[in-house]
C-alpha cells in the first residue's frame, strides 16, 4: 500500500474549498456543503485501507489506531477550541459565551452532532451564531472511528466477508438516510447512522482496489481516465448546481459520494487525478484542509455575532485569507510539534490532558451561565437578560402537556377560568397577562402552545420541505376541543403570528429569520389544496364559531410587530464591535409594519365583524407611534429576537394596554 497519494490531497482541497466558499460566498457554490460528504468518503477509504493491511499482516492494535487518530485530530482541534474560548472571554455576551461553552464541551468530546440535534427546533439559534457548528461532522467522524474498527476486527476474527458486510451495512444506512429525509430531516442530517453509508462507500472501495491484475489493467486503461474526469465533473456539478433547498443527506448525497468514489478508484495516474488533482496548488490546500476547515467557521461566526450583521464582501474576503493563513500556521508550526518524533508518548499524554482540560472548561462555562462576572458583559447585562426568555423561571414551571388538562396547565392551586391559546407568542404575552388577570380575580392558564402552530381547529402547519408533521393537532386542536367542552373555562384569548401563516414567510431579510415556504393545510387535505390565507380565514371562522357556541368569552389579539432585524443590534454596550454602532432608534418604520400586516388585517376584520361579541386588542398600539414601531427603549429590549416579546417587553405592552383587557 502506497502511504500517500497527492491526488487525494487534491480531492481534499476541492472538498474544503467548496465548504469554505459556500459559507463565505454562498452564491458562488450553492452546493458546497457537499464537501463534507467527500471528506467522509476519503476517511472511510483510508481508514479501512490501513486497517485491512494491518489485519492481514497481523500488526493491527487498537491502541496504535487510536494513538494515530489522536495525533491526527487533536493538535489543530485543540488550538481552535482554546482560541475560541479565549476570544469569547473578551468578545461575547453571557448567553453567547454559555452557548460557546456547550459547543466546546461537545466538540472536544466528539459528540457535537448530538448537541446540535438536541438544540434543533422552533427556537433554535441561527446557524451563523454557532461558532463551532461545523464540528458536527467531526463528531460523526469520531463515532465512525470508534465503531468501524471494532466491527472490522470482530468480522475479521469471525472470518466474515468484509466486502459483503460493508455492502450490507452501507445499504442499510443509505436506506435509513433516504427514508429519514421526509420523516426526520434534522435527525437525518446529524445522525451517524444515516451518514455511515458515505464512509462505507469509501471502505468498500478500499476492498475493491487491492492490487491485482484486473485493478492494474483498469487503472492503466482509458476507462480509468474517463471515470476520473466524470468523477471530477460530478463533484463540481454537485457544488455548482445543487443547493440547500434540496432535501439531504439522502439521495442527493449520492452525487458527491459517487464522484469521490470514481476519482479515488481510478488511481492517481488517471488523467484528471494526475493533471488536475495533483496540481501543486490543490495539493497544498489539501495538506492544510483539516485546519482550514476548523478555522474558517469560528472566524466567520464570531464576526457575525459581534457585529450583529452579515459581513460585507470585503470583510469576507479578509476572513477567507485569514483562515488560510491560520490553517497554514497550524499545519506548519503547531501540528508537527505536537505529533510524532521524539517524546511521542509525552506528546500523546499532553494532547489527551489538554483536550480534557478544554472540555471541562467548556462544561464549566456552560453550567455557569457564560461567566457573567466578566467585566466585558457587565455593561450590557440587563439588556442581554432580555434576550433570554424562560417562562418557568418567572412562574415556577411550564406546562408542557400535549393534551390540555386543567390541573396541569396553570400555575396556581386554583381552577383556571381563563386560558391563553396560541403559538410560541402565547407564552410571551401570557407572562404579563397572568398577573393582570390575577389582580382581577381570574386564574389564567396557558395552553401547551406549539411553536409554528396557529390556534385554529383542525389546521396543520409545517414548512414545505419539512416532514408531514401533525403535531399541531395534538398540541392545539385537541386542547381546543377540551376547552370547548369544559364549562369552567369561560374566557379564551387567541394569539398567533398571523402574517407568517398567511404569507408563508417570515419578515425581514436578515439571516436569523429561518422561516420560508411555511404552509397550512386542514387535516386530511393535501399540501397546496388551498392557499394559506384561505385556510387561516376558514379556520379562524370555524374556531370562533365553536368557541362562542360553547359560551366562551373570546378575546382576539392582533399580535405585536415583527421587527425584521436581529434584536442584538440594539444592544448599546457590546464588549467588542467592528463598527462600534447600535441601531437607533431600536425599531422599524411604522409604514413597513403596516405594509406587512395590511393584507392580513383586511382578511381578518370581516370575520371579526361577523362575531361582534369577540373582544379585539391590537398589541401593536403599545409599541408604535406615528413614525416607528419600537423594539426597545431606554436600554430595555422589548423583544428577545425578531418577533418574540421579552419579559420586560410583555410587561410593557400589557401595562400600556391595561384598560383594553377586560
């Protein structure tokens, strides 16, 4: 077995440059995220090739295998994690530093993919604000390194056919990946089980290219030349023609995986491998590919976090160059010192101890709320507290039952006579309404609201490329039915982010707004059978009619404005900022708010006039004057993000509209 192939270095370069370009200049390579899949194929090929060679020569030792993995992965990873913690100490707010601590802990422990899988959901932070998000792939790779050697070793000792074992496991993993695209797309993306087939494609290739007459003849033929060209073409086409709107990592991942297999299998003397991939420039980038992958994303993410806006083109070019420089420094001066050579055992122990120390540091920061005692966060402490909304912290505990049960969905020992029903905006306004209603002798309950679900009977809400999710039925329709049948509940307050559902899109063009192609449908109707606006209006009409027929006193809330920008841009005292500025005034022009809500109100008002007993409160009246709708004033942030009220914001709105709630 030849220990090194320059064309594989070139393939690494194509993979890492695709990923970096996708992150820094997404329009240049919309499918660049597939570069990660190429890395997986390369890892599966090389690891299996080395292991099988050692198994055949009876020199394989688990200890040697893991020592080599530590020497390969730990030096660059250790430096990037430590540098991230140091930079975060001076530049990040408490909540940001706490999140970074969790990411460092998971990254150092090679389970970052599970951390991000657990965080995924309606309130998940934008990907760009997670400096170590890219370590999910290293987590998957580490889990492969743990499981595959053990499987290979057991199969070898049992005299099993390794080729057929790889085919069986690879097909099973691929089948689960294809099936999971529609059912659990987020889990499908992060799960090692649905990613292992990509490693196993490389592993299978390593069995098939063992030197023999047929392989030698193939690699010396024009067929190999043609396949290598096709492989490069397929790979580049994946980067340029595919994009993130496609469901992945299922069937579409076949393109970069098969392209990589064709390239590696053709051998380093195939035309494209020899003429293109073995080019000095690509080989050089391939040699720094691992540290370049590690450095580029935290650099980009930190700049976006501290400046609260997507970096300009010139800044991104500078960050691209800086990433390459840091990768070169890491590869040239750090990795050689911490790898083999003299004192190898001492270096290995140093790497293990240092990584454990960094891991514990991340855990400590995560558990201690981002170290709020740091001088860097003291000035902005009150404002940053507005960004952290925890209803349970204010009221004791949060009801989270999927089906409405009066004894479990309120916060006092009394039986509630009123209930707030809605999507994720319901707990925000409820946090202030509960106190107001309590003063009037009414125990107000919060229905177990579901993010992204309007309070409409029999209506399902989902993203167009997401799974067929009927959670809205169990989280809102069933509880609404229970409320209708419960005579002790006399008051019902309905609130939701209406324009999101009727237009299918969020408000604003900032990258933190993850909502697009939001679709409504009635249960047992197909997606697209009716428009969102029709479903919302018919659903509201039906819901009001049934509530009123049951004798309920209904209050309909026109929701607070969606501000359409990152609320962090209103923080006056960030520890560090590139432009040294904050949004003033902290709000949006009233004309923009009116334009966003005009069609929604025109649609809803006739329905409300049809039921004159429904009490209507417009929450925007508390936040808007003639010119602006405010997201914050006097160092108080009324919002925790672009559309959800903070605790102080909810108090402010309810206090200003106190007389309108009756």
